[in-house]
C-alpha cells in the first residue's frame, strides 16, 4: 500500500520555504508545499484572502491522485475549515 501524499501548508507571514528542513528529512515521502496567496511575495494590493488560500489548498489536494494528508501550521489550519466547506460545496456541485 502506497503512503499518502503529504501536503504542507505554512502559517501566516511565512512562505512555503519554511518546510525546507522538514522536506530534507523526508526524502522518500511524496511531500508537496504550497505558497498561500495571502502571503505570496507580491505587493500588498495583490495579496489573496483566506478564501483564496483555501481554494489554493483545495486545488493542490484535488490535483493529487490518491490519498492525501494535510499538515498545516498555525494559520495554515484555518483554511482547512473553509476548505472543508468548499469540498462539500464542490461535491454537491459535481453530483
């Protein structure tokens, strides 16, 4: 049985590179990181919202073929509440 893909979501005021050291310790794990739109290296007027962050996480999770475990740090876990709402909505829309 294959291991699930690990999706790592950073917290507020961080970037996806916060996971670099952990990824170095997990060379045999299919681990993916995401840069949340709300903390992207862009000007303030281009930053995304919490909803944009939730959609970005959802898009990444849905792009994975197989089981996924999401590991979110601090604020990164807040999107999961919205992600769950989006997933329920999308599941109903697809039915």
